[in-house]
C-alpha cells in the first residue's frame, strides 16, 4: 500500500502543542497525528456500532409515523377526576402553586 501526503493548516499554537505532545509520546508529528486520528476513528466506529440498532429503530418509527394519516390517530380518552388531580399536583411541583414560570437567576 502506497503512502499519501495530506497537508493541513492550523494555528501556530496548535502546531506547537501537537509537536510537544508528539515529542512526549516519542513520536514524530506525522505518526502522532495518524495515531490520534486512527484512535478517534475507532472510537467513533465503536459508538456508531453500539447505536446502530437504536438508530434503525428510530428511522423505522419516523418512517412509520410519517406514513400515518391524521385520521389514523385514535382520540385520547378524557381524564378521570383522579388523573386530572394527579396532573395538577405534578404541574404544581414543577411550576409552583401559582403556576408562574421563571428562568434560573430571574426573580420570582
């Protein structure tokens, strides 16, 4: 397999940091960059492999959802009084009894 040259451009501070790290690793800059890139590619491929099944399920669900017509949606049943009270209690926990919404750091 032949060698290919790749030229990159980077800030001088980045280049110096890379040289320093390559020296500490006992490698020349080219070997260091190839090693770093190869490691990153392996990590990315491993992550993609772990999530491939989930990604496929999501794609299938999105395709199925896109094919549904609005009429296909079943109407939601009305809440019982008990369910309505539980929702109200949950909302009060999140927003407070007065339901005012403030951003973090904003005076209530």
